[in-house]
C-alpha cells in the first residue's frame, strides 16, 4: 500500500520514533497571560511533565535502550534544567518546539523568525549544538503558518515534523530549497484519548489505556506490514501518568518481539532519509509549497450564491 517504501537500515521492516512534546506549563502562560498565577491546578497538571513524568519516561525507555526525541519549548528549557540534564545524560535528542508554545498563525513573519532564533539559541546553549528538527507548537490545531517551513529552511533545519501529508518521510520543496518532513501520524496523538480539561478548552472522552494502546498498536502493525514508519506525538503529563505509562511497556515489548524494527531518534531518521536520497537508493515524494497563495478567489462569489 505504500508506493515507495524507504529502505531502512539493516533491512528493517519499519522505523519507530517515540517523540514527546514537553510543553510543561508554557501552555498555561500562553493561554492565560494575565491570570496564569490563578490557574494553580492547571499549572500543577503541567508541571507534572518535567517534575514527575520525564524521569519516569526516561527510566522506562532506558530499560529497553530506546532513543527518544523531545520537542521542547525554549521557556521549558530555561525553567526546568534538571529535566533537560536528564535527557542529555541519557543521550536523547532535544528538538525545537517554539519558545512559549505560541501560535505561528498569530505572528508576523519577523515575529515567527525571532521566536525561532531564540529557541535555537537556547537549545544551542543547553546542548552545545543547533537543533536538527522542529515541531510546531499546537501541532494538531494548525500551528503551521505560510512562513513556517520556509523559515526552517532559511535557518538550516534538517527536518520538520508538523505536517500530516504522508505515511512516511517525504520532501518539502519551495523556491528557497528543500527539507525532510517526518509526518505526524494522526491516530497516535495521546491528547485525543486521554485529555479532557476545561482550561485548554478541550473536551474528549477519556479512554482506558488498553483502548488507546490498541489504536497505537494497530498503527504500528500497519507500518510494519507495509514498510512504513510509526511515530507517536505524546505528552509527558498525559502518557506519563501511572496507568498510561505502565501500559506502554507491553507495547514496547510487542514492537521489539515482532523484530525487524529500527528504533531511532528523529535526527537519525532524517539523516538516514537524506543519505538514501543522496546515494540514489531512494527517491522521495516531493511536495511543492506553497499549496496555495491565498484562499480561492472564486470561492467568495460561490459562497454568496
Ligand atoms: Zn506542544
């Protein structure tokens, strides 16, 4: 069903990347700039992220020697150095996730660039190197503006992971150049299954971990069957809670026992994809941007009919 499967290292059937968006309470400050100090319960919910969930997750995946990728806003890095130190000590990747979990679609191009550069500098200072990859804040609610991908190319990012346009990595191209897109898998975002919280204006039916894992596993089985890739978009205060985190262990074992799976960081996946493109071993699908330069002009007339 996948027309152009990527040749993964060592003949693996599929690649697996466990990725975590470490928003912490940056989201509360952004949503409630004038009253965040009065949202104490929501702050506590989100501070659980670096304080409790990150050490637990790093312990769990460490037992299986699986690399992780953390997309971290600059503000979180500045405010929770112990969590960042733990990621680095365990050789996990730290990638860019904005500064204060802003909405790119509410920024001018210059504001978006300033925030991007600020996040790059903070990551450079914390890790000693530029981030390789980027995931927009608000990934599931249109956090990518018409400028975002172009700015990533301008600033020399190796990959983006904010879009949904394929099952496997592909190439985004515009007049400036190209960048690898490692697309999000729509069904493997933990907010949909576990989060329901009034301060975030987000109401969903909360699922039992066994039901959510069933969905994650079905996506993995399909990726394995068709030579694809499985990547989760998870959040430590959501999937790092006790019962949900405990439910991950059988999933990890299932993936490992199935065999022929390449567990990798996002940076390593982007590097591999780039190398098979360069060597001519794989021809990517190329998506040309922009998809459109404005809303369809005729649409207005049509809607008025
Ligand atoms: Zn986020």
